[in-house]
C-alpha cells in the first residue's frame, strides 16, 4: 500500500489529481487503521501508470466500486470488518451469511420442493435447481431486503441438496456444512455425531466461510451488473454461476486436485518437474492479491490436515517443500480445497461444489448493495481500434 504522496509521484500527477481519480471511480482509496490518511494499492497505481504510458486516457481504466461487504487486506478478506480466517473457526456458515447480509442467521433454510432433477453433472444440477427455484417463486420480483435474503436462504439450501449423496442424506434440520459433508465425504459422515462427521463438518464449514466472498471477483461483478439492471436475485445469481464456470475461477481447485493425483501417481519430483519444465504455472500456487501467501490456505489447511491419512499428509507437505525450493509462489486457497477433497476421497469436483455454494452468500450481499445504487450505472466505453 502507498501513501497518497508516493502514489501521486508514481503516476506523475498532483495529489489533487489523484483524489480526482478516486472521485471518478478510477482508483480506490483505503483508510489507514487510524483513519487519518488514505492508502492506495500498489497494483492499482501500477496498472493506471501502465495505461498512461501507453497513451490511454485515465478514464479507460476499470472503474472501482465502493463496497462495504468485503475488504481485502494482508490478513485475507474481511467481511463487514471481521477477518474471514477468524470467522472460519468461530461461526457457522449460516451466521456468516447473515453477517454479510446484515440480517443475522435467523430464517428458514429449508429448500423449496423442486422435484427430481434429471441431470447428472453437479454443476448442471445446481443451475437447474437455481432456475427451478426462480420458476416456482411467485414473488421473485420482490426486491425488498427481507425477500432477497429469504430467497437466498432457499437457493443455498436447494443447491446444497442438488449434490448427489447417499439415500436419506441431508435434511432441513442439518446445517449447510453437514448437508454437504454427508453428500461429499462418503461413509464416515453418514453416522451423525461420529467424531469423523464433526471434523468433516468443521472443515467444510470453514471452507464455506473462507470462500463466501472475495471482494469484486469476476463472478461477483457479473452479479452486480445484473443487479444494476434490476434483474431478480435468481437471474443475477445465474450470471454469477455462468462466470464461475470458467476453469480460471470456480473450477481452479479441480486443476489443483488433478495435480495432487498426478503427484501421487508419478511422484513429486517427476510430476512437478514435468509441469515446470513446460513453463506452466502450478495449479493452486500464487495469487494476484496475496503476494506473501494466501491466508485462507493456512486457515483451511489447519482444519483439513488432521483428516488426511499420514501417507497423504506427508506427500502433500513434500509438495509444498519442493515447490518452495523451486521458487514457486506460495499456495493459495484452491490448493487447500484440493487437499481437503483429494486427501479425504471426495469427488474431483468437490472443491468447485463447495466454492459455488459458499459464494452464493457473497453474491447475495453484493446484489443487495447494488440495489442501493442508481440503476444501469455500468456502461463501460470501448477504445476503438482498427
């Protein structure tokens, strides 16, 4: 983070011009802890400086969005001022969703009756469930805060129940984390109250909280754009699901899962060397925001670690050591999700499933916030080039 004088110097402008960029939404300013001065993200300043060097007007930079939902700091995402890494071990996912929405955890988390889904792929089943939730809601056009959070609870419960699982699994009396634990984790958690079931649910609850929001990720921006047109919540969440489907976003943990499978099959040295020899990035390593390491990885790995067998735990630690020795960027939350999935026998797409259910909470918070802004405010201008 840079103070205003240094940020202005790097841009070659006056401090007054720097704050003019802030007022036009071209830069975001962040208050220092004491609230007396403003700080600017180095990455944002460098991006704007590169545009200026290329001769592009500052107005072509991507405008920032003022939000009170999530702030990205060195310690990870902060939800409404609370560190997500701390919430992951002290609150339930439902409580954190209520924190993001400003409503508390109270409310009905029972999914609507949707009938039998004819689809097989989990991601397709989730999209189908979301469409059906909207199609069966006679009040879907009600955009009041109470209606939006009511619908969000129904959607989250429905998409959690869309995940195939053992017969008799799930139920509205269970938490969202436990419903997913029963469906994803296999026989160990089919016995409510068992030690394994409690540990599974705790790790999944933490994963849901840590993945619930991450400021203005691509899918979140898609939800906000839909909200600015006053699309109902169901359609806005569909925009988020469509964007999340890309392999560089919601499916990133599956690439890390495949890396772990390959390492287990070929050995760490051969697998990592083969990938790095082709100058590829290692899936699950590095992050655009957290240059010094993703705090969400540490928080989730601490809970996932006891669930792995000793053999797989040692193998995973060897991967981390070899990657660090080769100068690979530090691991991110996608690798922690993959470790939890691969190390405990979940399906390869389990990380994506957890990510999707979790992010519905954050999307809803941003949807609510966007409804408070003027409609149709997103109209990005193109820079025409032949």
